[in-house]
C-alpha cells in the first residue's frame, strides 16, 4: 500500500490576521450648534479634523472656513485627528460659526 501523507491542518491564525486587517473604527459622534440643533455623524477616529469639517459642511450647510469646533473647552485644529483629541463614540462637539471676511 501507498503511504498516506497527513492532511495539512487549516491555519486559523491566518484567518484571524485577515479579520484584524479590516478595521472597524467607525463611530457616531454628535455635533451641536449654538442654536441647540444636534446632528449625528458617522466618522472614523483617524480622520483629520479638516475632513470632519467637510462632512459638517455637507450636512449642516456651514462652510468649512467659517467653522470653529470645540471639544472639552478646546478648539480643534484642522491638522490633528479625531483620535488625537480622544473623541469617543457618542461624544458631542460644539459647532460655532464665524463670519468669513
């Protein structure tokens, strides 16, 4: 009889690695205007604040240049990310609007 070669075992570790590569880092945050209106947005923690402002511009009809975003008494800088400010799911950002000359 011919010797049988053992079947290679499946490697679940590779599957685990593939699952880890599809990040689930989307979250919902709230943006509140000084008029008391509140909008819920789906964002990603790695987004720069500038990208968040662009989404707010689409949803709230407020130009990016006239937006001032405040989180925990701190003005958000365009070049930092949402994650840099440790903004978490369901937290609220205040949207102030300024007149652009």
